């Protein structure tokens, strides 16, 4: 009988030891599972990265192509200017109901070129009959315009000394005809609305943006 307490103590000690041992085993097992899971995850990430890398070497989507396109732009060289405009070839267009000036484009001069620029001769006439004649270009891509030549002092030919660089189109001015041409007739979604014939038809019949005829 005196030995019974000692046996109970041994049993309790053994039970405690077993529980601690089991807890240790569980912790080790959990750690091992976590390591295995981590290894699988790393392998999967590596595989995905490899797949993505291989995919990038293949054909690119249209969106990727647009993002990767070089941003450089080369302007077409303008060596030859169109003939001086004749009254019978002028197409009037409206800029503002409040301006006293009259605006018209020379139909024979208008071109839509490979660099995305619409080039044209514009004739601006004051109420007194004085005329300002310019050969210009509008670039649809970035909402800008350029003067290539103006009427010379003798009013019988071009003066290229007035040529300037590309300038952002201004809005809101009564005489801001560049904005009117860009928005109403020349451009849509930063591209020319069509070939020269399409633009001329729209101007002739005063079909502005909302009702314009589109063409290739």
C-alpha cells in the first residue's frame, strides 16, 4: 500500500510525457506539411513565371503591340507646294456665327498623307475683301497644326519664310478655324476621318462630325 502513490505519480508523469511527445509530433508534422506546401507553391510560381516568360516570347496581343510601338513619328517632307487657289475651287466652312471673317478651303490642295497629317490651303477673307492665304497641316494624333507657307508680298505666290513648327490648336477663339476643321471635318479618334474625297464631300455638304460620311 505505501507504494501506490508512487505508482500513480509515475502514471501521471508518463501521461504528461506522452501528451507532450504527441504535441511535439503534431508540431513537427504541421511544420513538415507547411514546408511541403511552401515547396509546392514555390514550384508553381516558378512554373507560372516560366510560362509567362515563354508566353512573352510568343505572338503579342494587339494591346501589347500598341503599348510596345515606338513613339517616334516622322513628318513627311513637303518639298512641293500646291498651286495658288482659284475662286472656283474654294469650299466655305463655318467657324463661328459671330466672326466677320469668311473661311474657305482650296479643294485642289487638300491631301491626307501617310504621316497622318491633313494638308490644305485655307483662304481667309475680311469684310473689306483683304485675303490671307496659308498652306497648313493638321495632325490628328496630337491636336496640333503647322504653317508651311503664306501668301507673298506680291500676292502671286508662296512665301516659305513664315513656316513655323507644330503648335497646339487653340479653342474658344472666334477665329479658331483649326479647331473647327479638326473637330468638324478632319479628325476622329485622333485619326483622319477618311481620304481627301471623303473630307471634301463632308465640307461641301456641311456634314460635321455627328453626321459625317466616313471612308477609308
